[in-house]
């Protein structure tokens, strides 16, 4: 009986530890996002930012140690991360500027920062990408999946995304691990940048498409394959399915037929069962 109780206790302990890890990661990414974009507000005292930075560093070190980095590695990685955080901030300012420039519904910087799921997804991705490059694979995936659950936008932390990236609406977007996206790219809801195959033996190959600069991809377009390149300045219309490269400055669209008839044409009601 004692051994059974011990086993149950150990199982519960492990579950709580995993849950704590997730909570810390979620708290960390939310607080880091807030800290990044409020740090230049003159009306907030400097001490707040100094204390918040210390807290964020402490939590990151703990999360990295839980990912089995040594204490020394965690300290060094944390220092490197925060030494480079200004580069992430500058990238995000360009993303923010792109949204304000191109989205007629965007009324203010504050609205985008607080209420735009696309911008939150981009923010988390740029942070996750840095962590992924430093081999913090679990933490980067954890915060990426948190953003996915919050926004419906699924971006693998290893995907390479250039500056001034604009996600409009965003729900249902999927961007795969080896996708490469250039500068000034705009993507709408439901877009998939995926692989033609999910075979495990292709894991180290480039499986996802390359999107060059100044491309616009409209809603529900599906672009597949590691050799697929969407050329600079191309416009990809909604609902298209692409598995081959598209030249620069191309317009690609799906042509469908819409039939409109007068309701009097039908002598009986069209009944549907739901």
C-alpha cells in the first residue's frame, strides 16, 4: 500500500511540476511583452523596469534549468538573450509600423499592442526564434504553442521571418519549421505555408516554402513544398493551392463560378436538413 501511495504521489508531483513550468513560461512571455513596449513610457518609474528586468531574468534562468541547461549555461544564455533584446524590439517596431501603415482598421499603436492577435503572435515568434537559435527548444515551443492557443496562429519557432511582417486577422495561419519569409510580407487568415510530405526521414531537409520580399498572400491560400519559391512582389489570391514556384510580380488567383438566379425560378422551396 505504501509503495502504491508513493507512486501516486510521485506522479502527481511530476504533473504539478509540468504545470508550474507552463505557468511560468506563460507568465514570462506575457510580462516580457509588456516590459518591452512600456519601457519607453516616461510616466512609468525607472525602478519598475529595473525590477521587472531582474524578475524576467530570474524566471528565464529557472526555465532554462528546468530544460536541463546547467546553471552556468542558463546564466550565460539569459545574459545573451537580454543583451540582444533591443534587436528584437527594433524588429517589432517595424512590424508595428507595417500594421499601422497597411491596416485601415488600426487606429492607434495602443490598439495594436493590446488587441491585435497577429501582433502578439509575431512578438512571441521573434522571442521564440531567438531562444530556438540558442537551443532552448522546449521553452521556445512552449511559448509558441501558448501564442497559438491564444491567437489561432501557429508559427513554428524555427521559421525565419523578415522585418515588417503583417498578419491580418490571422486565425488559422500555419507557418512551418523551415519556412523562410522575406521583408514586407502580408499574410491573411487561413494561410498555410506547409510541407508536401510529413515523412520523418525528411526532418533535416527544407520542407516548407520560401516567400520573398513584398509578397501578399490572401485568405486560405495553401503553399506547400521546400522547393517552392514565391517571387518578390507576387500577389497570391485567396483559396489557391500552390506546389510550384511562382515568378516575381505574378498575380495568382483561384477562379470559381458564382451562379445567381431569381428565386422565382424555383417553384418549390429548397429544403436543407441540418
